[in-house]
C-alpha cells in the first residue's frame, strides 16, 4: 500500500521531513516496504497545495528555501478542507506549538482523526493539553495519534517506553528536557552570567527572541505532562505540574554546586508514588557522577527507572531540522508496520 502523506506546517521540521523522505525513498521501500507520495501540504507562508498523484517536493523545497510561495498544484482549500477533502492516509501536524490553548493544531488533529486519517506530530500542544481526547477520537476512528517528536525530537523516548521497555514497570523518568536551558547552564558554569549567556543562546538560535517558554521551564513542563499521561497514565493537566525555570540561578548558586561536586540541571521529573504520579520541573543540583550531570550543551537526556532493568539513560538531540524530521519518519514507519 502506498501511503498518502499530508504535511501541515512546512517550516523547519516539515522541510526536514520532506528532505529525509526524498533522500531515503529507495531505502524505505527496499528495507521496510514503505512506499509513499506526499500529496498535500498546507502552510501559512508558502500556501496550500494538493496533487493526488504526488507533489513536486524538490521544487517546493527549492521555493521554500528562498521564501517563495509554492507555484504548482495550488488549491483554495483551507487547512480543514485540505485535511478533509484530500486523498490522504496520514497527516503530519508540524505547525506552531501553543501550550495554552493548543492553537489550530488541535482542530487539525481532530479533523484528521475524525476523517480516519492518522496523525503524526512533533507539536506539543495537542499532546500536552488534550492527549486523552485525541487518543479517544483516534481509537474510535481506527487510526493512530503518534507523538514521538513531542519529547526530545527524534531521540526515542515515547516509543522506547512503549516498545523496547514494554514489560518493565517504569517507576520514574527524570531528565534534561530542554536543550536551550541546558546550554545556558553549561555556559554559566564556565563563568558567564545569566543575561550574557541568554544573549549568546539567542545569537546561536538556541533561544527564541522571547525566551520565556524555555527559561521559565514551560517547554519542559509540556514534555513532562506528556510523559506523565502517556507513559504513566497520570491523567494530569499541564497546569497541575509545578514548574520553576532557571532564571533565579545566580553565580553564587553555581559556585555552591561546584563546591559540593554537583552541577545544576533543569530537571523534568515524573514519578509513580503511592498517591499517584508526581510530576515537576525545577533546577536541581545533580551529583557529578550521575549520567545526567555529564550531559552538556543543547543535548537532552532522560533516565528511566524500571523494575527489571534498573536505570536506563538515553542521551540525544532534542531539536533540529533533521533530528525532529526523523521523529516523524519513525512514527510513519511504525504506522506502516501496524
Ligand atoms: N524545530 C525543532 O527542532 C522542533 C523540535 C521539537 C518539536 N518541534 C515542534 O514541531 C513543530 C514545528 O516546528 P518548526 O521548528 O518546524 O516550526 P517553524 O519552523 O516555525 O515552522 C512552522 C511552519 O508552520 C506554519 N504555520 C504556522 N501555523 C500554521 C497554520 N495554522 N497553518 C498552516 N501553517 C502554519 C508557519 O508559517 P509562519 O512562519 O508564516 O507562521 C511555518 O512555516 C512545532 O510545534 C515545534 O514546537 C520543533
């Protein structure tokens, strides 16, 4: 069966996914029997396009790379009509994240699932704010709501818990879920003050012009909420998770950690307790010998505590065009394999 892919949001991740699918077309076919056409793309900046026989992705990537609107296969369907009317089997929802209301992504996801089309997404909004509702709609319509990319990009976390760690009871997940703040803490340890580090992080593209989502821990809180609900079935809301960022860490705090052979990390944590699931995001001093203490720069890492394996730590990129594009590919292949 040839998969008919639609992509909503042709920005960094959307283009990364398109590049991967193009470059691996033959490998995906020969290795996994995965065959596809990208038939629909919807994007604010570049326009909405549809061709049931497959879009001309190389020329779309070329146009997008110079900020030009798509010139072929233009449709006047808006996003909702594009999702409903197009002959697509799966939609990749890659528009912007809204961790307050979910943004248009929630409507995109609902529309696709109700039309019996799978969803693969790296957008934390629908997953962090309304996973149970989305999953229910997916189940009712016999399709999948896949969200590997919402936590630590393509580094396997959700699929690790669901796949290789199946059979283990996961009692705790703790880790570094935000690359921007980890980069900043790493630099602060070298002696640079917070304000200066923030400017460098912004100049390197790690931190946004408005860094609130990262430095106040809200991005990590979205991921913690997803892990709590999906891996541990907590049924919690994002606002239930206590959250403190890194803005109050002073040079004195950095020195204090050093003197105790420790290091500050912004830790997202989810733990099964007798009373349910405890989840939080806060800066913690981690002993230098712990695997998480050795994770520096923009890298992410998570330690799963399990009953049968003890601690399992996974370290990898938490962002990036290809790294996040890969998270979408991995879920597309998972859907293909059933
Ligand atoms: N980049 C990463 O490394 C990374 C990692 C993990 C997760 N994610 C998540 O993945 C998603 C995509 O990220 P990204 O980095 O690709 O973002 P991006 O570069 O900003 O791309 C998003 C694209 O979607 C378009 N768009 C926004 N709202 C839309 C709508 N309602 N309908 C159609 N198009 C819309 C944007 O157009 P305009 O620019 O005109 O608004 C832009 O072209 C986000 O939810 C992000 O949080 C990203």
